[in-house]
């Protein structure tokens, strides 16, 4: 009997239908599962206080990675001084909620202030320098990061210099003081969800598309009518504001800030998280942050060897997956080495050649 | 006058060392468009390998040697260290960068960072955290000009560094091999089409650059007397800055940038106290250096001498 | 495409598992079979050699101490975790030690890190023996903190006395390494020196990332001082001494206990000139115990002990003796014991006062002579 398969479609069994549904929404299901795991873990009894602290560290780095991703991954600006904005945010809280000047504002009030201050610094710094391309911008942002750290270390009257500011007020949400780690953990999760959601929406908006255009080919974007300088500045400021927003949480949780926490190493670490995880992909950078927090922590007892392992992981991952662990979707940026470096001052000699 | 001359001599010596590393950066960048952060590790390896090598032949800090013997040993140690770091550098290129030639742009950067971590912490694991001392000492003697001392050390380091730079320049601009380098830097596809063995050229460029980085490390350890596992970190950042100031990819630019940066730092540290009545001291010297850098780049965004290795 | 998706799931699950699985779970610390001690300090980073030196001293001290009484069959387990001189890592280590059931901790070395970890250990009630010398650490009212090391106030004051009195110096310039120890100790030296009529010509903060201080020296030496006081660690101090001599300065070079180690003499080079340092220990050859310590340290770690090594050795003995006294590792009892104990350290009898400061810790002034240290005189307080 000749039956055309098209005429009699097989009836789908229930399990098959369920599996198909699962696969279709796999990303959302993964996200939901991760979210539930993150929310439940601290109170599940599986995590010790030490583990929750590690979770806090990881959460803060994740948010920083999402912020830097806007600058590096979306707008394509190489920023080697990102941690300066984290410093600005942290010190803002340290100055407004500690014995230093005897001002005691609550955390939730300071967070938007800190974000704003960081954003203003971002604007002040970005406006004259974002015209620079590629490696030049990298050096200049590095310089900015160093300047902030040096000033924090030496403006003793304001920041108390290397001794740092201690006895910073703990966070107090709606009158309940967050004395322990679990409270801060959930605060960071909440802030993180808000940040990730906002940035995600932003990346899908016209602003996000403008950034993508600039990243792919700045000349063409400008020709298409996009105000590239303004858009780059916007990305830079948004990145700064994200770091400035969570700086206060860091300061409140540690109850202490000193310039030592905001070194070039830290800026480079966050950059590594972004690139390792997958520039331009939020899930990717979250994963990158997780890995670069967990691996050194798990190996901490080996002291120096843990950094050798981290270095090996970084090099290996890059060699095996050059786009990062979870590369950004869509066409990969140009990769030939005869194309000028990321936004270099010398324009491309040949026309756009898609990979 | 004495103060000024002291700062001048000091700045020139510092500048010479920065210029050497800046050259390494700029050469590799010119050819591969890669910021080779791994230099921090190669710099350190240069110093440690020289100290180790000298120790193997029995020279330690307690040895007393005649000046000629010292200079002779220094040159030998330098060559040995350069050969060693050159080789390691070539290996690094093959393992960590070549697979990424066609990769998205920032991937080699992170690969380089991974290499630095491995190299630096590898040194820490093997050699420990206690500083090692450079066994040769040319600190005695020297000249006194208008009250300012120009030590034998400075007289040694600066010509050595300049000599290496001249050799490099000659190599790149006067030899056939150098022509291959410049062609590869200009347009790798065409160079390959023209029959230039670009992979080998790149490998050799890395060898040269890494050897220079190692040499800079040896001179740094000689000048300051000690070597620690993190010693390469700050000089690399400064040298990268210098290369960018001069125009990255540009050999004379790197040299100019290196000397400029060394002089800027020296004068900033030396005069900041008196100029501001002690309010801003030498601890701010990096701030000055970077502010000047930002100023230069704002006025000349491609660096002082422009950007291409072939020009 | 499918591979990528599943990989992200797998990696995500791995991440969460890592979160929940990392770090061993709480031990039953009430048992006296194992004394669990945590250590937090720098084993990587700029302070790596000092952290290592401190840790080595502690290890030697723990191994040398034979437990008696109720604890005589207990084993001592030391969990050493690297904080890289970073306050955040210090706090993470603190919480891990607490979760791992540590009975007491040696933490931390860098003042900034200790300032961050103190509240954490205090809330857990663990005895915290720190190597940080900053006076603020014992000023916060934490009764579980013990600063069994020479504190900045003592060192600065003692050297100021010596400089003004014995050396007859009239114009001193100060340098520090822009770190809290360095700044603290130079401040106290400066104040004490001025009280004795010495003119202090300024306190220059050096940029530690640069190894070159010639420019700063040239500026400062133009004021013709007759002495230099340096506060900070030996890496910077050695270089400064060397460069000061190269610049032609012939006056005395003074510094704190950080400079009492071979690294300083070597770093300063052949032309050390007159250099004096304060140090809390009598000379290593002045008593058989000290000599034995120095020899044992050299044999085991293949280098001469640093200043923090001998402090660490004493701290280990101090802690274990306190535990023996109360026959338990119960933190509250041990804290009390630590406050009341008079311990026979390598330096003689020592006690901790109610703030946790060390009493019975005389300071000594040493001169550098022929590549080694020679005792000049004794300074500081007696208990």
C-alpha cells in the first residue's frame, strides 16, 4: 500500500508532545530553573555561611559583568578601568553612611545617588575621550581607573587614605537591618534581576540596535544617521551607573572600604569575565562571572597554583571557544587579522567581508 | 641644577627600560594587532633566568668581581636570558595566539591574560615569594656632572638599551627579513600571496619581541637589585602606555614614548613636592603621567608619531 | 545549536552545584580530638613574602608545641587560605573558616584586611590573633582580637627616642610606602620626634608601583636632613636605602621591624652605611631557644626567618597554651584564657592587656653591621 506520509500525519504521543514543548521553551525553562536554584539554595540547608558569602561575591561580579558588557559587548568599547565606577559607588556609600562624616543615610537611598554620581563621572570622563578608538581608549580608561585608585589612596581627608573607612553602616531595608549574609544575598539577587531585565530590554530596543550597528561598522552607522558619539557615551554611562549602583551594597556588606579593593587587576578580572563568558550575551557574561569566581575560590587552598589554573582555563577556553562560552547570536564581528583592531584609528582597507 | 640633572639622568635610564618593552609591544602589535600582555611574564622570566643562570656558574651576591668580569658576565647573562625568553615567547605565540588569528577581536587578549597568570604564578610556585637578588653590581663609580651623579649603572643600562634598539631598527628597516616583517604588518594576505612565509615571520617577530622583553627584565633587575614575581606588572603597563603615546605599531614612536614617559615620571616625582608645597607628592606621579597621556591623545589621537610600522 | 543550549544548562547546573558544594561542611568542633585553626593572610600579591614568612613561623610554632593536659591527645589542623591582601577575600575566608568549624584563627596580616574581618570573627566569637600592627585594630572594643606584635605606636616612639637622644639627629625626613602600616608608624615617629625637639622636614608618600625613588629623594635631600626615617615594608625600604646611598646621603637610615631581615641588607646593596631598626626580639644568638628557633626555621624553610616568623612562632605557642589552660577549644573560654595568660615566649614572659595589646614586649634597637644585625640597645616598655 502506498500511503503518502503527508496525507496521514502520525498522531503525536503525549510524551513526545511534552518533549517538543520542553525543547521549544528550553531557554526559558533553563532560566527559570536557575532562578529557582539561586533563590532556594541559601535556605535549603545545603549552603554554609561561607558558601553564601561566595554567592554574594559571585552575585556582585555578575552584575558588574552585565554592566561592563554594555560598554564592551554592546557598544564595542574596550574599557580597562571599569572598576573605578564601582569604587565611586562604594565610596559614596562609605561617605554617606559611616562615622567618617557622621552622615547616616539608608542604603536604598544612597544606591540611586551613587549610580548618578558614577554616571556623572562616566559622562565627564567619556565625553572628551570616547572619540578615541580601540587601544587608545583602552589606555585612557586604564589611566582613569588608576587615577581614581590613587586619589582614593591619597585624599586622606576625604577617603581616609590607605587605612580605609571602617564601621560602615549595615544595610537597612524598611527598618530591618541586614546583619547577616543571607539578607545581602537576596538583596543582590533582587538587584541583579532588575539590572539583568533592564539591560536585556535595552539591548533589544532601538538603542541596542544602534549599539550593534556601531559595533559592526562605525562608519556605516554614522552614515545611516546614528549619532555614534552620543550612543557610545550613553553606553559608557549606563555601564558606569550599573557599577555605581551596586558599589554601596559591596561597601555595606563588607562594612569597610579601602582603595586596595579597586585595582587594575579587578578591572581586568571583570573584563575577562565578560569576554570569557561571551561578549554581548548576558547569559554568557553571567556564566563567565560565575566561573571566574568559583574556580579560584574552590582552589583557594592551593594559593598560587589556583591562579595558574585560572590562567590555563582562560587561555584554553579562548582557544576552544573564541567567541566565549556562550557567544553572542548573530553574525560574528570581523575576525581577519588584516582588519584593523577593534575600532582602530586606521580605517579598514577592504570592504566588509562576512565570515 | 643638581636636582634637575639627577632627574634627567634618572628619567633617561627609566625611559630606556620602558622604551625596550614598548618596542616589544609595538612590534608585535604592528604585525598581529595584538596587545601582548604576556610581556609582564616574559620580563620576569628574563630577570629570573639571568639570576638563575649566574647562580649556576657560581656567581652570587657575595661574589666580588673585577669590573671587566662583571660586564662580561652581564652580557652573557643578557644573551642567555634573551635566548630563553625569546624561545618561551615563540612557544606562547604558537600555543596561545596562533589558534586565535581568525578569532573575534578580544579573544587573544584574554588568552594573553591567561598566559600572564600562568607565567607569573608559575614563577611564584617555583621560585617562591622571597625576592631574588641580582648578583652583579655596577653601582660603584660613575661620573659627577654639576653635582649630579651619573652612576656606572646608568652609564651601562642606557647604551645597552639604545644599542638593542638600534640593532632592532636596522633589522626591521635594512634587512630582507625586516622587509618581510613590514610587509606582513601592512597586509598579511598580500604578503602571503607574495610568497612571504608569514607564520615564520610572525614567529620570529615574537622571538625578537620576547627577547627584548627579557632583556628589559634583566636590566631592571640589575638597576634595582631585586627581582620579585610581580616585577613585570607595572613596567608592562607603563610600556604599553609609552607605546601608545608614541604611536602604536611605530618603532621610533615606541622609543620616543618610552623616553618621554620615563622623563615625565621622573620630573613629576621630583618637582611635585616643591611645586605644590608638599600637598601633592611623588605618590601622584602616575596621575601626572596619565593626565599628560590623555592630553596628548586628545590632541593627537594616533599618538605622537602615528600608527604604522611600515612608515 | 542544540549542543550550545545543553552546554549552557550543564554549565549552569555545574555552577549551582559548585556554589552549594564548595568548601567543606561544618565539622563538629566541640570534640577535642582535633584543634582546627584557621589562617588568613597574603600568600600571593605584593605582601606574599611576609605572609609566607608569618605562616612559616606559625607552622613551626604549632609543630614545636607539645600539648599537655586535657588536650594532650589532640591533633592540630591548620587551614591556611590565601587572602591576597584583599579585604573581600579576607572576609570570604573568615566566613569559610567559621563554617569549617575553626576554633581560633590567625588572621590577617594587612591592616585593611583585618579591619574588614574583625567584625566577622567577633560575631562568631572566635579568638583572632592578628599580625597587623595598626593601633585602630585594638581600639574597636573587640575582646576576641589579640595583637601580639609590636604596634606602630611603640616602634615609632622608640626610634624617635633613639634618634634624638643617642644619635643626636636634628633634621629628619620621613618616607612611607602609602600603606596603612607605613603611614601609621611614620606618623607616630614624627610626633614623638618633634616632642624631642627634632625638626621633621616632611613625610613623603612613595608610589609603590614604581621602584624608582631617585626623583623624590633628590627633591627631599635638597633640604639637607641629617637622618631618614622610613615606615613601610622591606621591599620599598631596601630600595629607598640603596637609592639614598647612591644619591650621596650618608646620614643614618632608620626604620621599623620590617627592615629586620636579610632582604633589607641585600636590597640596600654594598653601601648600607649607618642603618638602625627597631625589632621586638632579642638577638637570635642571645638565648638557646632563639638560636634553636632560627636554626630550625632555616633548616625547614631554607631561608633566614623574617620578623613576622618569630612573632608567628610566639603566637602559636600563646594560643595553644591558652587552650591547654582551660582544657578545651571552646572559643569563649579560650578568649578569657588568652586575656589572663602570662606566656613564656621566645622573648620572655608576655601578656595581652584587655584591649588585646601585647605587654612585656620590649623593643630593641639594632644596627646593621657587616651584613648582619648588631644589638645596640634596648628600648620600649617592660610589663
